[in-house]
């Protein structure tokens, strides 16, 4: 298959590109690197079945030749990233998703949207099945991400219902693993970086809020299963139902790294969801998918990667300024193919 992976230079996208190449697919990775890093896919550049296109999916684009699948991952995903890039996040969720859908339609390709557990907001139903509609604050600071993804889901379903595009939606719960940026602000990367550097672990609020953490290899297996399951629309939750409080996660990270760091509390961010755990019956029954890596093992692997990468620990990397999608003219995709 020839698969286009938007956001393929990011954390999840780079693992997906790798998994697709490993099984023999041809991969076109499209990324503007507003939150991803070229280094994530540098080891794939020598593979003749891999093409990297530097470009913004909010600008209409096409890919030469026949495309069989489009995996649409492009979007800032970490809260500090989408707070820093609010308009870009809304734009990639709306215009970017529509451009990716148009590409899939032109090529008669399977389209997989990577949505998020954030569509459930601060859930009143626990754990969260796919038929729960969510509890999202439409004007809060997280809304730029949550509502962009909710719109992206609505748009994808409209393309499926009215235009017959073979759309499938996965809702991803917190996923972690190698290639997370140490300074991306997400809880696993932050705690690991802090623990390995001997700095205090910053627990927001009293740490009683919960998340369910899925290791990246498990998650990528779920996305490829969704790409392959033509006709299946979903949405399908992908996540590890093992639920932990943030405080438990901090203790686990300290134990696994052998760190003597202290734990400090910080104010809880506005609208921080109190609990989150996926119901994965659909994924199990319709995709034959379950997560296999326990969180202790996944954290050990991630800690090993952070340790190998952190000699010395990199400073926050400056991300190049992002084109303002509302004011900048489009640039042609050919000029950006590398
Ligand atoms: P990431 O920030 O590492 O990757 C996103 C990638 O998209 C980056 O490489 C970024 O440069 C690229 N991108 C953003 N806007 C773009 C644009 N306009 N044009 C081209 N490329 C663009 O984040 P991630 O964790 O790898 O997330 C990937 C996808 O999975 C996102 O859509 C995210 O919403 C979804 N998701 C991730 C998680 C998780 O826990 N990691 C959970 C739920 C959903
Ligand atoms: N969190 C924390 N300390 C940090 C970063 C995050 O306590 O340094 C908390 C955050 O408030 C949230 C949880 O960890 O309750 C997960 O945060 P993350 O940003 O990783 O994911 P999301 O909130 O999008 O699920």
C-alpha cells in the first residue's frame, strides 16, 4: 500500500511510519514540524519507500500516484503545544482535516482520523464508551483542541455519509513512549525528565486526577489495524484501560528510575479532566486489538530511551515560527518535497 501519514514527523506519526515501512508499505510523511522533529524520521530517509514532504496540511495538497490510505495525525497534541498554537490547532483540525479528506476522496483511499479521548472532555460517565457524547467546555482554554477534534470527527462522518469516503475514526487515550519531547509538557515525559535530572516532579493539583496510559507500540498496532479494516467507521477507543492517578504515576516513575527527586504540587490547570479510562470492547471485538505492554514495562523502555538521549539533557528546542494560516499565502507542495 501507499500510505500518506500527516503529522508523520511527530511522536506517534514517526512510529506509525516505521511500522508501515516494516511491513512493506510505501509511506509519504507530510509534516510542517510545528511540534514534531525531523530527527524522528531521520533514520527512515534512506529507505526508498519513504518520502518526507515538508508542508502544512491546511494548504490544499496532492500526492503523485495512487494512494491507498491516509492516516491523518497532524495536530498539536500536548496541552502546552495547543495553548501556544491555538489558531493553528483549530485550523489543522478543520481545514487540515478537510484537505486530508479531499486527498482520500480523490484517490478512493481509506482515511483514518486520529481523534482523542479529549472529545469526552471532563467525563460524567466513567469509564468512557464510544457512545458517550462528552462534557466539553466549548469556550475554555482546552476547547481549541477538543472542539477541533470534535469538528474533525463530524466532518469525517459527513464525508463518509454523503460522499462515500471510507472513513474510520480512532479515539486515542494518553499514549507515551520513546520520541516524546522531554519538554513537551505532557505528564509522562515531564516526570521522566524531572526524575532523571534529579529535579522535583511537578504534580498538578492534588494528583488525584486519573489517566490511562498506553505504550506507543500497542497504540500503533491499533492504528494499523484500523487502516486495514476497510469499511469500519468507528469511532473506536484505543487506549490502555489500566487507570492511574497522577500521584501514582509520579511514585511509579520514581521507583522505576530509582530517582530521589521530591514531589512538588502546582495549581491544577483550568478544565483539567478529573478521570479518564477507555472502554475497549469495540477495539477488541472489531479490530481484535488489546494493549499488551503493562505500564511499568512501557515506562522502563521510555526511561531507557530518555537516558540514552539525555547526555546532556537537551534544552527546550526552539520550534520555528508557524505560518499564520489566516494571513499567509499557500505555498505549493512540490517546493516542499525533500
Ligand atoms: P505530536 O505533536 O508529536 O505530532 C503531531 C505532528 O503533527 C507533529 O509532527 C507536527 O509537526 C504535525 N503537524 C501539526 N500541525 C500540522 C500541520 N498544519 N501540517 C502538517 N503537520 C502538522 O503529537 P502526537 O502525540 O504524535 O499526536 C499525533 C496525533 O494523535 C494528533 O492528532 C493527536 O491529536 C492524536 N492523539 C495523540 C495522543 C497522545 O497521547 N499522544 C492522544 C490522543 C490523540
Ligand atoms: N500533569 C501533572 N504534571 C505535569 C504535567 C501534567 O500533574 O507536569 C497532569 C495534568 O494536569 C493532567 C495529567 O497530568 O491531569 C495528564 O496531563 P497530560 O498533559 O499528559 O495529558 P492530558 O491532560 O491531555 O490528558
